[in-house]
């Protein structure tokens, strides 16, 4: 199970000033499905001093009980759980019904099963990057921003939203405002 883990620096915005984040990745959903795998993950957390758990959301969506149990135990052990998801096509307005059914509803189910005392907030970490599926036109930028607003509203309380944003989004203008600044205002 050790090869299922990868260490990575955590996003600095999650931590109070002066704190350093360190994450343990669980790429393979199966590692969360077994007590042995979960024990190995928590052992890796203790060994490395990690305070973040990054979970690739795709292998565990549809197995909400497994994900909820793993996130709850990880949170109780001192890790801040983050579920990573995203695809460039999510910026398209036509994906909202699919996102609601396939992503948001399962995440709400997970949130309802993880004790709030253990994890006051679950982080949904989006990696959408709409430029990866076509030119980053003003319309596409507006669609991306609208998707972030929609996603945050649909998730509701008990969640925090983080978003991967390429550095070059700074300086891109949409409706006279900086794209990077608009994304950061939404998360």
C-alpha cells in the first residue's frame, strides 16, 4: 500500500499564518476501502507529519460510505480532508445536471455521514482549468466563473472550495476585471 501514497505540499491558503501544510495523497480508491489500506494511510500521516489528506474523488464516488468513513477517520486523526475532482468541460453550462447528479449529490451524502466534530468542513478541491479544452475566450471565462458560483452554492454549508488556478490567469481580463482575482473572490 505504500506506493499508493505520495507526499505533496498543501495549498498555503488552508493554514493560519506561519503554519506549513503537508499532504498525503490517496490516488487509488481501494486504499480507502480496507482497514489495512486506511491504517497504512494514517500511518503514513504520522510518519510524515502530514496535516492534509488529498483523495482522488473519481475512484470513490459511488462508494460514499467508504469515502465518508475514510474522511471521518482521517479528520479524527488530525488530517484536513480534501476531495480532488475536475475536468475542463465542467465549465460548460450544459454539464450542470450531470454535475449535480454525479458529483454534488454524492458529496452531500458524504458530508452527511462525516461527523461535523471530526471535520467541521470538507474541502472540495476543483481542478477544472477550462483553457485545456479550447481557447480561453471571454465567454468561456464567464462560464468558468459561473460554474464556481454554482458549485459553491450547490455544495452548501460544511464544505470549503479550493480551485487550481494557473498563474497566467492573472492579467487575463473578463468584463474589465482580472480573472485570477475573480476566481479568488469565489473561494
